[in-house]
C-alpha cells in the first residue's frame, strides 16, 4: 500500500505557531510520526507540505494512479477551497481529513469544511496523533 500525506499552509510552522492550539511538536516531529506509523504498518508514504493552494491541487492530481489513499490537512484552505474539494473528487481516492485542533469549537468561519465533503472520514482534535489514526483508518 502507498499513501500520500498532504499538509496545507502554516503547518510547516508547527511548534512555533500558536502552541496552545497546535501543540509544541514541530513539523519534523510530525513527519517522524507519519514515517514511524507507515514503517510499522508496511505502508509506503510520501509527505508533502505547501503554503500554496495550486501546489496542493497539483499534489492531489499527481496522486492519481500512483497511491492508494490520501491523508490531508488542508489547514486554512479547508474552509475556503473548492479547488481542493474538486481535486479530491477528481482523483476519487479514499481520503481522510485531519485537523490537529477541533475547528468546530473555534471561530465560526472554521465550521465549514469543503475538503471534508470528499473525505471518507474526518479526525479532529487529537493533535498530531490524529495523523496516525488517519493512516490506520486508511489501511483498514
Ligand atoms: C487546522 C485547523 C484550521 O482551521 C487552521 O486554519 C489550520 C490548522 C488544524 O490542523 O487544526 O491551519 O487545519
């Protein structure tokens, strides 16, 4: 099995950015957790992060025919990007949405998830551990 984990804007700032919301572990720690989980499960993984909406659309399109599933945290684009929703629908791969925080309990504008409409599961509020849960869910 091969998957891609896609992270959106500002997730490269983990550990620095609002640690009271996103925790003190940095982006390298997140990459480590993803690789460790995939190694343990015998899953091949690609990890991608971008601060640019179009680059995320390109990464989703590029997953077509190459991977068996997508774990995605579109970050702020969750709440705005129909382009990311359409890309997920276009490739038709099983996708799991992850959020480190629980957007439902935060500002009103975080309550809509466009990307989530194309995902088979959403995991929120577990910190970076949510990525492990998402990978295990995709494995089935
Ligand atoms: C986030 C939640 C989003 O609302 C926010 O814009 C982020 C991170 C999360 O992982 O909790 O950048 O996706």
